[in-house]
């Protein structure tokens, strides 16, 4: 029997004792009635069976947690934190919260049960930049827009083109993964303002790895 129901039964017993004292005249009516009502009501609340909807909701939450645990074990997750998606993941809107996972052999991004895997071998750069740093690399000219896109992908144009609110003193940071996709460089970016520790850890892991030397003809 669950502890909650045990406490409920105890409360009902105390309430019953109070009622017996009132009936037998062994206690003052007011002094015995008030505690009896309180304990009786509390007992009924505690032993009340759960509704079907509540049971289904609790089962759904438990199943979701179990699935998340199994997912992290399968992906061999070392660390993970939620971050807001900025751009780069297919069918994931800007601002959607994703679980950013640092795994043993890859980075993984999870949204509503869908896994997006990015192996270390495909990654060409991992950077953590503040909004100011991105904006400084971006100018209002057309050439500046191109430059922002080259350095940070779509995030460069998104952040660089924004007008910063004078009242906003928060230091916004963005985590960007650059990777090779079909002979082209693609980007995945997240707002890591509230999860800077994991963002810098992702960057540190990339910087600590050996990277094959490449030659680029300018």
C-alpha cells in the first residue's frame, strides 16, 4: 500500500475517533468536531482513487522519461542540456527547444523524439560567439550580409541584421556547428545563452581532436 493511502487511512481513523467521542459524550462537541472534519476531509482526499485521465497522464510522463533514458544510453550521451534552435535542423522552427547531446563519438540534437546525429568526422568547426561578436562581423551592406553568412551561416544574417534593444543587458551567446554536407559547408546554430558551459565543452571537444589538413585555393 502506498504511503499516501496509509496516511489517508490514519487521518480517517483519527476523524472516526473524534466522531465516537462526540457520540459518547466523552469530548466537547466543538473541540472534537473541528479536528474530526479536518482529518476526515484530508483522509478522503488522500485515499481518493486517481481518475483515468490522471493515470494515463502519469503513465505517459513515465513512458517519456523511460524513453529519454533509453535514448541517452543508446546515443552514449556524456552531457546534455536544452537549447533554443536558431537554424540548420530540417523541419525544426526557430526558437524550438532541443536537447543538445555531447556523445562519445558524435553530437546529437533531439526534438520531440526525433534524433539528428552529427558525427565528429563531419564537423569542420564548432564556435561559441556572443551576439556582439556576430554583429561586429556583419555590416549593413550587401557585402556584409555575404560575409556574415560565410562566417556563421544563416545565423550571421539573422543576428547581425537585428536591432539590439537598449534595455537588454543580457549577453546572448550562440553555439554553431559547421559541417561538411555534399561537398558544401552547412551550419546548425543554437541559442546557448543559458547553457554556456555545455556549449564551451562542445567547442573544447572539437578543438582537442586531430583534424586532417586541408588546402583551400583562394
